[in-house]
């Protein structure tokens, strides 16, 4: 489905420079859903991946462990969803240690900051809102807790 979206974006005028970055972000977030939950899904396995290129929106969601539970495997001192999401987006760390991984969400953050792409991301009660021209990365505590992760990408 990601390849189909990429092909469609490649055909749209005006997306020559942006399509690969949009695909990179969606692919990284979607890959994380599988890589960190495979064999450990608490209830519903798999992810939701939907997009409307006319509305310039992509949504990915999973009902996996979430970032806090994933990172607690290598950082047991993490106590909140907000702290875990902050670490995931700013530090080179992976819930798949001892593998040398953990660059994905840092790259997502950098691409969103430097390009006309907005990101709304939730894991647990931690929310990231990166929108507009003067994007600042900040993790805040939301009013509800979700299982897994939800990402909305707008471009």
C-alpha cells in the first residue's frame, strides 16, 4: 500500500521534491508499528494505514505496546508516556536493543521541521503537534490515553 501511495504521489505535479520525504515518514512510522510489536500485540494485530492525497493527509494507527512499553525494555526508569515519546524522538535508542538502531523518529522529526509537512503523533497520553511554518518539537500530555500509536501526517 505504501508503494501504491508513493507511485500516485510521484505522478502528482508539485510533489517532485516532497514525495520521497512523505513516503519516508509514513514508512518509518508504519515500520515501527510492526518492528516493535511483532509477536507482542496486546489485542488487534497490524496497523491502519489510510490516505487521501487530494486532502493531503495520511493516517497510521496501531494497537500495539506503545512507545513507553517498548522503550522500558531498554530504559526501565522511564515512567511516563511523555518522557518516552520525548526520548524516542530525540535520542538514539531502540526497543530492539542490542541492535544498533533508533534513528527513525529522530529523522521523522528533522524532516517535518525542515519541510512543509505537519505531524500529529500520539502514544499513550503523550502528544506531539508539529504544525505550520515555525515548527517546534514539543511533547505534551493529552487528555486521553490510547493503546499503541496514532500518527496524522499532513502536507
